């Protein structure tokens, strides 16, 4: 089986690296179409995969096509390849904001899976939400599941609305977490700690908290209660966050991202 990638960016590389680490598919089974010569050669040299600059050639040689171009480039790629996929080929898209129906229309192809991954997939710690069209077989779903599990957590959904929610939560989520970490660091620096020390402590705090909750199946409410002593420093800090409407601001941010995702796929 040949897996073809249209676009050789960061997420394409993350998928290639993750699948190769599983050792179930060999480098010779990968073919990547990338316009930038230096990027093509980098991927070939690092992963020993096959490369091309011709999307049509890739379609002809691949059993599975993974679409990794930028969403704004979809129209050009769709016009180039519309009608060229055969009914047995599986098309997997990681394009944000592009619905299953739009993909089917752009490529005149009905066997489609839409995936919303996130950036921690680069280190195998990602979260991917995915949805398939009715024509996708159980075997194709299992194949997609195995590919996505190499990137971290994968969750199949049956409603495209949940892809949009996933986009707002886990897709955009790393940026929210990064802003939170940045704020923790800046606060510590303002109080007199070195930036290097503050960064190490903030990163470990967020990483350790997440792992503790996951490993011991502790809810956010339970953990907050564990940390918060009556009349203590944490209680004081949480009171300030509530006064500043931290919770409301974050919930509204996620809702705004959700509405944007819906608008990108042309729905109200």
C-alpha cells in the first residue's frame, strides 16, 4: 500500500514520523508531493521516503491520499485533481475549516475522512478528532485510526459539529495553554524570578498537572480542591481570577473559535 501526501509541511512530517515509529509501514510505502525543492529533499534525506513535485503522479501511485496543504490552497489543488481519484482510493484531509461535503465536491470523490489534529502531534502527544463519509469502509476507518493513533489521542465522531468544537478546544487549545504559560512566566519575572527559572517551573507545573489528572483520573474540580487550602495563597489567587472573569473569558474564546470554524465551512 502506498500512502501519498499532498503537501510536505509540519503535520505531514509528524504523520510520517509517527507511522514510521510504529514500524508497521516502511519508508518505501510513502510518497510525498511538495512544491518546494529544498523541503522535498529534506524529507527524502531524513526519512528515506519517495518524493515528487507532481500531484497527478502522486494520485496515480497512491492507495491513500492525505491532504496536507493550507486551506487557502484547496481550490487550486481541487481544480487540478478533480475527478482523478478512483472510487477505491481513500482521501484523508487535515485542512481546518473544510467540511466533508466541500471535500467531496472539490475532488468529485466520496470516500473522505476529515481530521482535526493539533500541534503536539509533532511529538506523538496530539489530539485528533475525525469524521468519515458514509462511503468509507470499516477497514479504511481502522487504517485511519491506526495512522492517527501514532500522533496521540484519536476520537472518531459522527457529527461534523463535533469537529468544529474539537477545532476550538484541542485544535486551537495549544495557543490558549501557551498564553497561560506565558502569563505565569511574566508574573514570576515581575516578582523577581529569572525568566529561565520561571519558564522551567511553569512548563513543569502545566505538564505535571495534566499528567497527574490523566494518570490518576482526577477531574479538574477535584484537583483544584486538592491544591486549595482554606484561606491560603491558592484560594486568594483563584478569587482574583474569578473577579477578573478568567473562566468566562476562556469559555468565550473557545466559543469564538467554534463560530469561526463553522463560518469557515460555510455554515451559520
